[in-house]
């Protein structure tokens, strides 16, 4: 009886681990067919005979992103939308540019962990553990330093230098997704009822209404 419980517990754990990552490829590649009307978990495969080298490449990551915005950062993503050959491979890439004291605001990636490398400048980075601890784990990184953000946890980066900063991050999904906390809470369509946000954030209703108008 005990061995059966142990077996099924291990099986459940194994299945949860498998389901928590992108599907594995069962062939050399499955280049995404952007013109297919087939709906699958991921993207349908292009005929391998029609696959070209361009399906596996992307140009332009050397170009700085425009950081002239409210948060002072810009992400240039390289996922399956930019490289169809990433389909089923479970990886993607992003370049993040930061203006002086610019931030990549608190956000999560629901489908991927992230490993970030500072290419230029200095970044303060951090993530918050799950409830009930809600512990902030943070560090200041210099050029060449690397930091990991576990899947699903709220995290951020801030340029703490007077010059521009650049980071490259790899993620464990072809399409990790991003949920920016402020935008999701105060800029959803349709809006989350303000009384819910008043109670959730313990704010005055006028403050909530103002924040919703900003997003």
C-alpha cells in the first residue's frame, strides 16, 4: 500500500513537471507555419521541405531599443513570432535597453524562467517569493553578472547608473508571455471594478480611478 502511494505520488509529481514546460519536439524541428489555420498548443509545423535558413535566424539585436517612454526601458523580444524555428524548442531571447534610472517594471512570465546577463551598465534586480513570505530577493549587478528569475514570480530591473544599460535575457519557453503588474491591474479591458482594487490595494477610490485613467 505504501509503495503504491509512493508510486502515484511520484507519477503526479512527474506529470506536473512535464506539464510545466513547453512540449518537447518529436522531430528535428517544427518550424511554425504562420499561415496555418490549425489551432494547437504552440503553432502548426511548416512542411520541412519548405524550411529555409531564414526560419532559424533574426537580425537586429545589436540595435538599441527606444527608451523614450514613461518607464525608461525597451524590450526587443526574439521568440517564436520572430524566429519560426523556435517552435517546440522551449527557448527564447530578449534584449532590454534602459535609460539612466529607467526600470523594467514589476512583471511575471507565466510560462518561463529567465536568466539575465548585464552587457553594459549596472542594474538593480530582484524578485518576490510567493505568499505568505513575499520576500524580496535583490542584488545590484555589474557588467558580466548573471541573475535568474524563477518562473511565474514577480520581478523587475532598474538601471542604477547615470549612463545607458543593456541586458540580454534567455527564457525557457518559445513564448514565455509577460504580465506587467500595473498594466494588468489598472489597465485591463474591461476594467476591474474599482471597489475590488480599493480593497485589494487599500487605496482611496479616487486614487484607484486616477491610476486606471493612467493605464
